[in-house]
C-alpha cells in the first residue's frame, strides 16, 4: 500500500510540472510578504521612520508586536474575519514545557518614537557591527515578562531588554527625562544582554578560546565548598569565575555557574572595565585576566566596537 502511495505522489508531481508553461505567472503567497517593513505605499510618519531606519541601519524597526492584522473575508453571519500574526520574542523552533511570554506597553507619541530612534543611533548602534545588529528592534514603553508552564502565566520580571531570534525588544520608559549618565548606563545594560545572547549562540569551536579555561567546572559542585559569601567567591575566583551560581535570584554556595552565566558575567566585565582595572582587581587570579582578554577578543571578532 505504501508503494502505491509513493507512485501516486510522484505521478501527481509530474503532471503538475507538465501542466506549467514558461508563460505561467506565479502569484506570491502571503508568506512572501515582508511583514517587518512598512509597505512602499505607506506615507504616514511612523512608516516613513521605519523604512528610513531600515535603509540606514540594515535592521527593521517595529513599535508594536502585531506583524499582520488583515481582513480575509466574512463568516457565515457576515462578521469580518482577520488574519493575525504576532511577533513572539521568545519563539524558538523547539518544544518546551516551560517558556516565556512578554506583555508590552506601546509608545503612542511620535516624539517618543523619535527619541527611541535617537537613543539607538547615539548609544547602541555605534558599538554594533553588521553581524551583531539584530534582525529587528521592537521599541516599546514597558516590558513585563511571564513564565508559561502548561498554559499558566506567572509574573516573572520587568526587564529593560528582551532578546529573541527575530527581534530585540527595548523598554524605553526609563529614558523619560533621563540624564546623560542614565542613558549611558541603560545602553550598557542593553548591550550586555544583547551580546551575551549573541556570544552564547556561537559554535563551540568559536567559544573554545574562552570556555576552555573553566569548561570542566560548568554546573558542577565545588569539591570542598565554603559556606559564606567571601569563601564561596574565592572558590569561584580560583576556578576562573567572577560570579557565583544563582538559583531563583539567590546566591547558591558550593556550585559553579553554567556556561551561559559565565559568558554573561564576562561580557559585562569586558564592556564595563578596562584591562588595567581587571588586572589590578584580579591580580591573584591569572585565569580571570586571561578569560577577560579572550572575551574581549571574541567580541571584537564578532564586530563589537569599543
């Protein structure tokens, strides 16, 4: 029975190909449309800003997470039917029991949108080479993150930044009336989140220059742990870590951090401290200095501009 099914499929494919001529016109499906770019016919100020941003930076710009809301017909009672597509920041091509979801408060004033673009152009983009720039930016006023387990949403946090495969969402309410120092520290925090995610996605071979020094410790327990903060930190420093392991936001004595946590700690160190500062602070821990240098080189290779 299986053989007949295969033959029928093959015959159908051949007939379909034979039925097409060189003169046939192909009509693109909706999937061929770029939902991240405003249409060429759109002339409103928001669409103009989005298109100009893409031309100048190579990244798409969004101000809400609705990629598609189009009327596609009516139901039996005459009510309009819509096709909707939302941008899921946390989406990955995998099935997990637990995931994250985000709720946004949108920017509603054009002046706030322009301020958000200026913040990107002045404080973020100058540091990011083409390989480091996200596919798109989603600029909103506020972000609330939830964990989702078996359909149950539980409040988690209110992050400044949410990094995904298709977009990086930024909450800009903290910039309302902010001074120069606040803008710089906010940009620094965003860059750490974005780069930590980017570095963690690199292949193992590329990461080896950094991970080789502490790979044997990742996620393992300390053989003879110290059950106080100072002693625990010495255990971490001796193994080449600058932070301890955390569980539910609390420091966990006696366990080394996971690889991604180690990466995030060193990305933060590389972006916030000079080599002289690190050499002075960690003079007794040469592995930390070596890992710091390896992370700086890795970021430079990816296109980060200091």
